[in-house]
C-alpha cells in the first residue's frame, strides 16, 4: 500500500487493485496526475467527505478521464456540481456501498463538522479510515463548559459507534488542528485510545507540522501501539506494509 500526502486533508492511497483519492483540495506536487499516467489501467475512487472548499474541488470530475472511476460523495455536495454521465454514489451517515472497483466496501459515519467520515474495507480485509471533519472541535474561546461538554459527548458517541464495528483500523487519517491551541490533539488521542489504530496520519494542520507531528505532546492517558507517520510536504509518500488480518505475512 502506497500513501501520498496531497495537501490539508488530501491523501492518495494506492493498492495493487485500485487508486483511492480522499478529499482532493489541491495537489501542488501533481502527484495524482503523475500516478494516473503511470497506472492507466487501474480504477480510481474519489472520496469527498464534505462540500467545504478545503475538502472538495469540482476539478476532480476532470481527472482520470481515461480510467474507470467512481465518485463517492458526501450527500451535502450539490448535485448541480456533478456530471450525470459519471458514476457517482452519494452517501449519508449509516450508508454502505459494496462491490466498488477493487472489491472495495465503504461505510459512511457521522462527522462533528459537515459531511461524513469514511471507513473503507479492501478485499483482503484491510481497513482505512478517513475522518473528514470528524474531530473534537472546541476552542479556547468556547463560551461555556456546557458547550464544550456537548461537543465532547458527540465526538465520543461517534467514535464508540465506529469501535463497536471496527475495533481495529489499519490506517487512519485524522484531524490535528493546531489552531485549537493546547487541545490540538484531544480528538486524535481519544480516537486512538478508543480504537486500536495501527498507523496514524495527522491531517488538517494547514502546513504547520511542527506541533501536529510532535506525537510526544499528545495527551495520552493509556499506552497505544500506534505507529505515527508525519507527512507534511505535498507529494511525500510512504510504502506501508499492512499485514493481512489473521496472517503474519505482509502484503501490498
């Protein structure tokens, strides 16, 4: 599995069978186009977690025109933006789509922002979670403790629901927004303490990687066995070995 950082919350995940592109917002390194040129026969799945401009650009409908492609869009994306000739699957929280190219299955979960989060399962049983704007969003200037508690309860409820169905996740892309000050990693930390995450990639840090990648500053109460990956330069890639469930052998 090859993972490439695009920008902000954008990542490209390549397997032998499919190319998955999450929250394409911009791609200053042109990694997507270069990859599509190198792998012309591989189907492409585009995931859009919300309509917000830092998660979605209509430019995606002009990419991969020579590939088999499917668009998996949060249902808050305006229908007028899309081309009716394309294979488009809208998703709301709770929806499941099966038998996508590469034998991919996707389940949408709620978000604490707008749109949805995605849990992707591959044919080999590996799991990839892209949180979109699912995070513990509260700020130093939040007006009341009651509001902070409400946001925290909502976030906890959602990740516990995910954990009931997927107690272990192989790869997770989660927001770590340094604008939240001292609370920048509360959401990511709770996520990892609730769900066994094998590989974590922080995102949504607007290029300020110094604090986002200071994993020793995350406020853990319990030990986790997560491997942390700091990818902050557009175009930065890693070949990640993820074992097939129930088998010690590593597969691509």
